[in-house]
């Protein structure tokens, strides 16, 4: 052999795609004067048949791998020997398929190439994941621009960085995709930025235009000097920083709930109630029995957390729905803790706060859900935020206060709780021990007092909560410069300055797009005619209506506005998948396998569309195989 085929090159040449068919064509058609024995013809044809059978066998393995990866199910078992009754999900699925698949019943793979070993499983998982990622990268390259979303979370004793991308497909659909999961040895801004850049370079999209970067409000991510956003903008100067709107709203609710002394004590009481009924099985069973006895739908009290979005409204709603059961259960248990909790819960001001916070937090809960949608754009988010602020301002009225007081009074009367009509005008200490209850650190408890209980509750509880919530909503959600925000809103059909050329020009200038004024003028008339035939509800619909040939620069500007993310919720969802994948039973899993399984589990839709033949081709090319696969 010549030196060309040393070091495995001959094996590579032999495994080249269609090698057998090319050789056969050469023998049959280009060397007619030569005579070869019949066994050579049989050998060549038999080899092609064997390759076809191996690929058909591998197609079953790919299908099982995709199924287990999509469902987030473990592959291996504790004992995979032939004597084991449970050889793991992967081998058991192959055994189950064999019972119903005629091909598997008649095909027996060579004992040294069954492709079901642990290493072969890892290689097949890697190939499936890479095929999914390749499809995502292909769509990003077609789009020509993207935005990144990144977030960190602790996974056992390691820190994981999730990287997601947002782009607009050629069909005009806004998509957010999971790109990578990286283990972080260091947590400083430079290390995080390096990890992000390495992933973009590995996927081959680092030279495409990155229009935005979205993180939570952690200082290491958001600092304008020395933060991740500052490091990233050195290579991607157009990538504006967007503070995740969902995180911002959660911070608003946390600050509101801690702004008034009474609300702090109130939520501490709710947390104590949850602990009381969840920590003890006896108390929990009594609570369930009481719910059944009173004909209430069985449900649990919600735990409070600063990181769980909208948990405050769930906690308040759970207490309201189970209020009679909670009171009766606390009365029947009659321990010192139960007596203290009942005394706090049965105060008129506590019931009033239940009603008020349920009313106010329900307004923001819909915004919480809306901000977690993948297809929402900045302009829509601002519009809905403004609508929530206006709704809260309307609630700051005497009519609302009277209605809330009336509902509180009715609830107290229904549960035999004393209703306060008039108070002495100043805060008074309790003069005797009410059930040996200590309600504050200094040992003094108090009720809200004043000339009128309704007026005092309005002045000291309702209006302070409303004012803090409104001011926080107006102050936050303003990380983007007003000039760029106006340009984004000018792309929205619901905006007052829709297709305003000065605003659009400012946005186009930032991203180095030469916007043509003629396109804007024609687009106004075109969309006016289209709106007469039917409403244009949002930016995405308008983007689909515009033709690339007629409005190339305007459509690029609108694409930028659609690409800018509103939140990093896609990263949060990937952490939920990580929690299901990396359980304590699977802690020995390596980072590479975890990353590939995460891609398969998060991107179920893309995994369903993967061509199994392409996965087999990738598997065959991964290394030199003992038997040819293509």
C-alpha cells in the first residue's frame, strides 16, 4: 500500500459512501474485457445488503434513543447482565420491540457490533443531540441574526450555565431554542462571557449579528462596567442588554410585599401556616380530613419563595380557598402554636390583607404568565405593563376601599370573626395575654386603629401597597434607552407612532441598517389596505405580510425588533428539565452526556423532526467502525 493509506486512511477510503456501488460500476461497465468469478459479484451485492440491514437495525436504536431522550428517562440499569431481570430502559425497550418487530426477530447482529453497549449509547445520544443542534444552527444562519439568553443555576455541587437563542425563522415565526449547557468552574463575569463566546464559536454563529443579550438582574451579569453584558458588547457592540422582564416583575412583587410592616408580618404568618401543616403528617392529615368534612376541594397550601414567580398569589389564594378548614383545624389541634396562628389569622386586618393582596396580585399574575411566552415582543410587553399600571391606578379609589372592606366584613361574619367598627385613634398594646400569644419581637401585638376602621385600613394598608406597586412598575422595565424603545414600538401596529420614520431610523442606525424612506411610505399605504380587509394584531403578523423584495430594509428593522427577547424564561425552563434529568440516581453522569440529553429533552419538537438516516450517517462517521454502515 502507498503511504496515502497509512494510519487508518485505507479504512476511511474503504468506508467512503457508496464505495461498493462505485466499485461495482467500475467492474461491470468500465472493464468489460475482464472476467471475474461469480463469487466476487455475490460478495459485492451481499455487502450492500448487509449495510442496508445494519442501517435498518440502527434505525430502531435511534428511535429508542430519541424516545428515551425526549421523555427524559434513564437509559441504563444497575445490572445489565443476561441474568438480570431489569437490564435498564434502553435494553428493555429493544427487547420489547423485538417481540413485535419481524425485522428484529429475524436479524441477529454480530456479537461484537450490537451497538447497545454503554459507549454506543453515548455515541448515539451525542449524534441525536448534534443533529438537533445542527438544525437549530441552520435556522439561525438562515435568519442572519439572533439574540442570546443566559442564566445560571446550581446543580448539586456544580454551577450550570444555560444558553438559549432567539431568532425569527424564514417563515416569520419567532423561536427560542436551547443551545447549550456548560459547567462553570468560575463565576466571575469574564469566565461567563468566555463560556458564552466559546459556545457561539463552536456552533459557528459568532460572526452573525447578535442584536440583544438578556439575563437576570444579578450584578455579575448586569453591571455596565465589568459585567457580562459589558464584556459581551466588546465583540458584539449592537447587542443591547435587556433585564429579564419576568425577573423584574418578581422583584416588584417581592419589594411590595416587604414595603409595609403589616405585609411583612402577614407573609411570615402564611409561611408559618404552610410549615405547620406540611412539617407534621398528623397536622396534614387533619387538614385533609377537615377539607373533606367541609366539602372543600382538597388542595395544599403554597410555599413562599423569593425565586418562585407568582408564589405570593398562589399562597394567598390557597389560604382564602381553605380558610374555614384552616380555622377549624387550628381550633381542633389547640396546641400553643395552633392557638397563636389562629389568633393572628382571625384578626380583622389579616383577613383584610388576604382580600386586598388577592385582588392586587391577581392583576399582576396575568402579566407574569404573559411575560413567559416565547413569541412576545418588547412593544407588546410594554403595552401590557402600561395596562396593568392603569388598572392598579384605577383601584386606588374610595370605591375600591369600600368594596374590599365590605368583602372582608362578610368573610369575617361567615367565619365568626369579630368585626371592628371603630377604634380609639392610636395604637394600643394588649393589656392581657390572649391565649399566651406573642405577636412581635417586643411582645406587643396591635391592631390597625383610627377614627374609622375602613379609612385606617385604606390609608395604612391598601394605598401603601398600591403606591409601592405602581411606582415600582413605572420605575422598572426601562433598561433599554428611550430612543431604541421608541424605535421598537414604532414597529408595532398597536403603537401610537406606528411606522414613524424618525423612530425607525434611530433603531436602524444602531444596527447599521440603511432604512429606505420610500419603503416606509409604501408600507404605510400597503398595511392600511390590508387592515381594511382584516386587523393586523401584532408585529409578527405584520412581518409576515411584508414582502422581502419590496421592503428589504424595513423588514430587517422589524426582524430586529422581533428578535430582541423580553425574558430569559427559556433558560429557566431548561433548568426545570435539568432537575428532572440529573436526579440523585444519575449523579455519576458526565457533563457531555448531560448536555446532550438536555438538548434532546428540551427541544422535543426539533427531535421529532430529526431524520434518522442523518443520525446514522453521523454515527458512522464518528469513528472508524468494525463494519461498514454506509
